[in-house]
């Protein structure tokens, strides 16, 4: 064979190889295409790992309440940044030490596991990587060779889609820990009562042992199995050099958790509000967990003596941002209505709307704080209001009418403003009164006395405007909303800044509850401008207040709206208002805390407070005025039962008529019902013994 033949033969072979190579490349490309197509058509169900429960924390990240995943499973998203790094290191050394080097399947471990199992005649180790275990958790199957092959394919698919950190977090979210517990976060809270951020050696060993056999090693049911599994893990960690011999023995001797801890359960109703409509697994509320916990305990103790059916709802709102710092939807879910969020239930607000009626009257120029207004029987078409004590005072100032919550002057002011306009203004501010349609528009004047439905949240929104220069804003529930500069709402002006300040000043001078030292005399207590309210039939007792930093609203009543005869807002809700305001100032701070320290000892500060008190002078009698003539006889066929006396002064005031102590009504107001015509001396004394007196003449009664 010559060289020509040899070259020809070589050429033929080369051409055949080239054809085969082209065919091989085509086959390879076709195979790759099929693989990619199958991968695209049948992706791993990674999204199942996103079906978790939700966790609501307070503004500083302290836990408030946990919500389970669907079907009642406790499963929460795991984050490596929130998990003890020693636990992660130990887990990888035991479960998948080449986790960061393989692509889903550790073939070295697979071969070793097969050889070990063959020598032992049973399955000793499955050789599954964490990625393969994650694939099995996403698609549970019976343990067969076919299932193992599917897991291997799925592991490669998962590795192609997720980073190593994401795979590990997915595994720690889905890993079974016995019963309805899934994921390291749920297990840590249920078995140890805290999150997985910091774990002890025995806790680490138990959390690694549990997923290997969740039901046989449950510490709350199978203590022997749990102890054996934990000891086995501790021995391996000792072998790997992660535990010393002494620490390994300590792990074996450590007590096991005998029961499951309950998940955080603070702010039951408020947490549901934060969660509603949110898609994130972890949410930060604007609430303060220590304050919330203290108020839940405080109000539960207070309501214990109010009857088996009584509930309390309360809100503490930041005066500037309107962020809710504490919220009580009900004090006890074992009581009737306890599962309802009573801050969202419309109730008659009683007299709590009166400050806004007068503020609008001030804005319109109809009245001013010192304007005299008539408190005498009056009929408005078919509507004839009466005062709470069924007595009338004659001419009083608007400030006095508001401080003593007189009904006729408030209705008179509302008739000038217009009830429909008043209701519309409240609605524009975000508080929507629920008013039943009536045949006569004059019946809308009942708005002044609570003839409409408002929620605790509505009232908080209105009083927030009163404390923020007359601007109404929505309540804020999440830290995300608090920090966001993108808002879809515009503050609505409810009243002018000047008149908001005027109304606050009037309310701040309202007599405090019995035994309460005025806030301006102490460094610890906040100064409150407040208003109480009692609905028709004693169904609802209210108190709303504005302090230097916060707005506080309290409602007391029955969830079914049944009456509680004789229970007023001043008696039932006002003491709670002051207690809650005190707790808010203690937990959240106050504008008083920003003052420069005086360096004075406590007793020096007390003496200074008394000096300021003394410098204020003796109390000033506002009603009755000096040399007044008071008509005590019949008016329009009805007899005025009593006069209510008012004064401006500090501390608890004591009233005397011709040297005899005056009576008080159910609301604690000083009243006087003359029994004869003639001259009287009306005197008032404060806590320091300072006094003022006026002489008045009573007419309209027989003289003695």
C-alpha cells in the first residue's frame, strides 16, 4: 500500500469520526435541551418553604405574638443571621461536612454509606446531604431507592436555584422537630422558651438530634429517646473536637425540657391588626412590649372587681406620630366578648365629643372660652336635653360648661354649628360617626351627647388632633409605616391651632379624680387634659386624655352593650386613664425627662413644688360670682335642684356654704341646693388651707 492509499484511508476514518462527532454533539445538545426542558417543566416546589407562620414583634424587636402556619403547624422562616453560629457549625459537621463543596449530592458520602450498609447488612447511613434532605422535606415520599434518585435530581435543581445560605435556611425552616413543630425557630421557642440566637451545648445537641427521629426523640413525650439521641450527638461533637469531654458529659447530664413552652402571646388583638393584610413573615409593630405587658396585667386586675361581664379597651398613641404604643382590645378572652377587638366596635361616645363642638364654635367665632352661655331648660324642636344631675346652673362660661360637661350648652353650640356639618367634619378627620337616619334633622343634635357610634380608635384619632395643633392623622401600627416618608394621606385640619390649644387648656383645668395630685406638681406624673363620657343608659364609660407626649383613650363596659346603672366615665374609666398615662410616662419617657437636671435632692424638689403651689395663690371662685343673684325657684314649671360650684385652684378643693360642707353629686362635683331665700357665704379651701369666699343672694324661694 502506497502513501496515497494510506492518506486516503486516514481521510476516510477522519471523515467518519467527524460525522460521528457532529452526531454526538447533536445528541449532547439534544440531551441538554431535554434536561433543561424537564427542569423548566418540573421545577422543585421551593415555594412551599415560603408557607410559614407569622411573627409580630414590638418596635425594638421584642416578641409580641406568633401566628401558626396553615393547618396549625408552627413553622417560621429561619435566618442564619438570627441563629447561633455554633449550632450551624455543629449541624454541618454531623449532617453534611462537605456541604459547601458539593453540588447537591456528596458522592463520596454516598459510596461510603453504601459500603457501610452492605457490610452491616442494614441501612446504617443514608448519605443524604442537607440539600437532599431539603428536597425530601419539600416533597415527602416513602424511603425507597427510587425516592432517593428523585431526591438526588431535585438536589441538583435546588443547588442551581439557591445559594448555600438560602438552602440551609430553607432546611432549617422545614426540618421536623416533633408534633406540629417545624423549623429550628419554632423548636427553640417551644422547647426552650427563647429564640435560636443563643443556644447552650445541650440545646444544640437536642436540636440536631430531633430531626433525625422527630417522634421518637420528642423531649416532652419520649424523654429516654431524646436523652439517647442528644448523647449520641454530643459524642460525635466530642469526636469532631467541637466539645471537650467535660462539656460532653455536661450535655448528657443536663435536664430535658419536660413540657412545651407557649409561644409569645402579647397584644392579642393589636398583633392581629398588624398582621392583617401583611405578606411578610416577620412584622415589627410600633407597640412597646414591656408597657403592653404591664397594661394587660394592670387592667386584668382592675376589671376583676367590676363584674364578670365587664371589659376594658384602651389605646396609647404617640401624640406627634400617632403610632400606637399599647393597645388593649379586651382584658380577658375568658370573659364575654373577650375575643372581640373592642377598640374597633362602635359605641356611644357620651360627652367625649363636646371639646370638638366648642372648638368648632371657637373657629366660627360663635363663642370663646369666656363667653357666657345659658344652662337652662330648653327644647330644640322635639329634643329636650337634660344635664346628668337633672339640674341647671343658669349662665356659665363656655369653659365651665365644658369642664363640668353640661349638656344644654353643648347642644346649643351644636345647633349653631349644625349637626350635619359637625358629623361631616369628623368624617373628614377619619372618625366616621354611625348615625341612624331620622325623620327630623333636629334629632341630630343628640350628637353632642353621644348620639352616634364611634370606636376607641376614632376617639384616639380625634384627641390626637386636639393634641397636635388641630391636625387629624391616621393611627400608625407598624415600624415600616412609621419610618416611611411615602404616605397616601394628607393631614386633615379639624380645628385651628390656637383653638386646639384653648380647648386643651380648658380640659387641663378640669378637676382631677379624688386623691390625684395634679401632674404639674410632680416630676413623675404626666399632666393630663382629659374629658370623660357616659352614654345613655350607662352602657359605656369613657375617658380620653392628652399628655405631653401621648393620647390615651379608655372605654369600660359590656361587650353586649347592656347597661350598668350608675357607672359613669368619671368613676369607672377616669382612674384607669390616669394609671395608664402614668405607666406610659414611666416606660416611654416624657417631655419632662428632657429638662436639665436640677441637682436637688427629692425633698428639696418637693419643697420647691409646694412653693410653686403656694405662689399660685388662693383658689379663685368662678361660680357663683361675687354679689350674684341666684334664682332657685321654678323655671318653666320645673325646679332647678342644685347649683354646681366651680373654682380654679390646685389640689383637692373643699366647699362650704355658711360654714357647712357642701354636698357632691355622683360625679364628684360640688353641688348646692338652697333651701331658703336670702344671703349666703360660699367658701372654698385648698389642701394648704388657703381660701376664697363670695357672698351671694338667693331669690325665688320662701324666706325663713
